[in-house]
C-alpha cells in the first residue's frame, strides 16, 4: 500500500472492493474519470483507483456489519489491504491494558467513555479526527494530556451539533488524570485502527461497567426489538419523526433505524426521511446516545430538557424511569407528543397497570388511547429483577375501545441470571398482539370488562386461569361433578356477587416499622406492656401458632396492636400465608413483614369470609401477579387494598363459611380414616408374616375370588 507504483488487476480490485467483476467493468466504461489501465493487461494503478473509489459511498444495503454509514469503497479496499499485510490484532484488548496508565479499575468507566469518544470521531467524523490527530504533539506533560482529553469531548460535541446542549466539563472522561502524556498518544494511535465492530464492543463494555457501578439501566436488545416490531404495519406517509423523551443510551431509536434499514419496508407507507429527537437529563448519557444514533445511520436532535410543546411524533419509543408515581406523567407526555396517526411504545413496570389511583388508566381506556399491554418476564435487566410491560398507545379517539392483553412472561430463554429473547420470541409476541381473536396468552378485553376489574391493566389478570366469574352453566357442571365425587349437597347457581375493593371494606395497615420493632424487642426486659410479636412463620392454615413468639415492649406502639378478627397477610418473600387473630392473640404486635386487614363494618363483612377469600388459590395467584419483584417479592398495602372481592350479604357469607367448614370436616374425617388404614397396614403385615394373627379375608386377584387364611403358630400350612 505504501508503494505509489503498485498496480492491481480488475479481478483483484473487485475482490478488494467486495463487488462483482461486472461492477468494475461498469465503473470503467460508464465513468470517464475512472483511472486508465497502465499496461496491456488492463491493470490499474492502485493509488489512483483508491482515490477514485473514495468518492463512491457504499450503499446502505451493501455495507457489512462492521462498516459504518458513509464508508466508501476506498475505505473498504484500504482496510482489506491492511488486513492482508499485517497479522490480526485485538486493539481493544491492547487499549484495555493501557487503562492502568489512567487510573486502573477505579476509573474504568471513565476510561471506556474516553475510548468511545475517540472511536466515534475516528469512524464517523473524519475531519475532526484529522484535526485532533494533527494537533497531538510528539511529547508533552500530564497537564497537556488532560487538556487533550477535554478537546476530545469538545470535538465530539461539535460533531453531534450539540456544543451548547452538552457540557464538556461534566463528561466522565474529564475526570481522568493520566500519569504522563505518552499513554494518551498511544491510545490515539491504537484507536486509529479500530472499526465499527470495535465501537460496539467498547459500548457494550461501558454499559456493563456502569450497570455494576450504579443504577444505570439500558434497554436490552431483545426488548428493543419487540418494541420496534410492534410498530410494523403502521400506515405512515412522508417524513417520520422518532421521539425518545428519555433516551438512555439511544438503544430504542437506534434499533428502529437498524430494523428499518429501508424504513418504508417496515411501516405501511413511504417515508421520505426519518428524523430523531432524543432527550435525557444526563448530558453524559445523552452524548453516548447521540454517538450510537450516528453509528446506526441517523444523527439526532439532542436535548437535556423536554420539548416545551407537543412534538408531533410519528413514533414515540421510550423506556422512562420508574417509581415515585411518575408513570402516569410519562404516559400522558408520550400520548400528548404523538402526531394525529402516531403510535407510542412505552416500557412500564408491572405496577403501572394496577397500583395507585386508576385515573390515568381510566382515561386511556375511556378515550380509546390504549391499544395493547404486553407483560414480559422478570429478570430482563442486568441490575434489577423488576418485571415490565410494553404499552402500545395512540392519540385519543374520544371513544372507549377494546384493549389487547398479552401475557408473554413465559417467553424468552434463561442466559445465566437473565432472560433474553430470540427472533422466534419477538415474532410470537407480535403475532399475539395483532391476533384478530382470542389466542394463547392473548385476550381482547372490552371496556366494560376492564371497568369491572377496576381499570386494572395487568395482562395476567385477564387470562382464563385467573379468579373470574364462571357462567352459570359452567359453575353448575363443575358442582355436579364434585357432588358425584365427594358427596356435596346440591347448590343453585347465579350470576355472581357484586365486587368491592378491599380498601373500602378494610383498613389495610402495615406491621410495626423495622426500627421501632427492633427497639421494642430490645426493651422487652424492662418494665412496661410486654406482648408477643407475630412473625410470618407463625401463620399456619389460617390460624396463629406462636408458641416461640419473641416479646416486645408495646407501650409506645398502641396503634399497631392486634385485635380479635384482624386478618394478617405475609407481604414479602413467600407470600400466601394468612391467618385470623383470635382472642388469645389480641393485643399482640405484628411483624414488619405482615399486613393487617381490619374489617371496617362487621355487619357487611365477616372476617372469616375475608380470610376464606384470601386463601383461595386463584386469589393467591392474582395477588402474586400484582407483587413487585426486585431482590424479593413483595406487595404494598395500597396494591392489596385495590384487590376486588365478591361481597354477598352477611347471611350468605356465613352460609358459604358453613358449607366450606362442612367440606373441611368431611375432608378431615376421610383423612383420619386414611391415616388409620395406613397405620394399620405395616402392623397387620408384620403379624401376617410372623404368623401371629389368624384372620380370614377375601381378595380379588385377576378377577378370581381367593380365600386366604393366615396361620397361627403351629399350623399345618394349608390354604383352602
């Protein structure tokens, strides 16, 4: 490559440029400026042909996976010649080794950030990269090295057209303090040999590092693919604006650009151009988002503050922050930001579908703005186990509309501690969302059905296995089958009891706060009101069994003390245990990990009926669906209080309890008989074998009646 007189045959040129031989022939015959052959064999001067190829960008559909947007055929020829001349080098590995000169593992994230900025300039802004490399002196002091690192970030901000938006002084790489100038010069020299695949490797390494160091979250590739795929087929004409109001590291709009290579092939229309607006309050993350979007083929308009007015987006794609009751605010912002026929795909935690007030959920359903909700499995993210749903939204139509609920928590494959999606999972989820009728784990719920469930938008609650009212004929058939098997009395069936949320029927309270309980236990040896503390382990089969309960001084905890008829529920970990407080436990204290349900009106609700309801398997399943999953599974008093329970008249409640008690007694009687038979079997067998028993019985073997006589000691061994 260094020899200006080197030549190349047309066949070899086609190989280096990655085109067919016919393409080289077309270049030569159709373009008068194409270099002329230098000999009778048709060979071309290599330097001249590379210079000509530098004017010809590689089309998007012909670029390799390791080639960036804007790469030319000349770049491709140089790279392939260089690869042929020198042994393969892992420059990323060499760069990692140089990290010790910048502070080692203590600043690993900051060092990777520097490498990303340098590699971005090298691959996607040749002019600024050239200005940078020309400004690097052969030697310098640590102060010059630090100023050079600041210049790298400033050039990246200029390249992203955001020098006034992004703050160079707050970039992580400016916190580096190289020990000398030489490591900086070596890093820049190594980065000069990196390619697009190396940029992706460095970005992945950075995301892994910041997820370990803190609570930074990026959207997994599989989730991004599903969110983008849900937009396929949306009719769009003209230009399209992709808007991410909380861009994180740019993964969602970048996935749209990559998936849509030719955007018109993905959506139901012709897109003249695609614009991207990305917002994030953290300038360091926003800078990386901008770089990743350029690498994906579309520069973005960047902003650290939200758009002051609705942006009229064709598509909104976002994974906003969770918690502190901000979900409703994000949902409203996304809907308000849509163009007339736009669509929004928003990632939300499970709890957004049922926790807190239902005002926003009711508005989305009643105004026809919600199209579908898809529940994904937990453990998708590297540093949290919180389960998430995808919400598909549109501009309000002003009319209530049915909503598609898809329970896709069974999708995906475990990869170590996390769950990942493949192409089959993505296609299956999209098919479930677009199904015209009921499908596996996919239900189309009417506005009336959603209203009847208190505007819960959690997909598992709409699946057949959940606690739902059965039609009268189904209930009748099930009861008749049970009557045949276990001798149940006959029952009449109806259309179901009216439902009421628990927080209208009970005062749902938390147990004693951890710090207060610890102090109360420590005071148990002093004078005062000393009472036992009920722990989750003491709740067994609906009653409190607390012989080993620790003691605590309850003088200052009067409002937490239990009373007869309270129902206790385990709120964390292995949920599902419940019990009713009896006279013996009245005045005791509930542990921190318990919720306490105090019936408000005993003339409307029998506490025993409440306990029976909570212990129903379908109800337990529903509560677990609503639990929050992080390190452990837990449920808040607010979420439990929103659970709707059927409420018959008090007399009917007691009839139900009596029927259930009779069935329990029947089961207990059968169990005692079964236990007696099982206890007798080994004893009887022993006596038979030892010939210490004389008993006549009849048994059937192969349909033949046989009389057996066990012999006493001294018998003659005859069998009749």
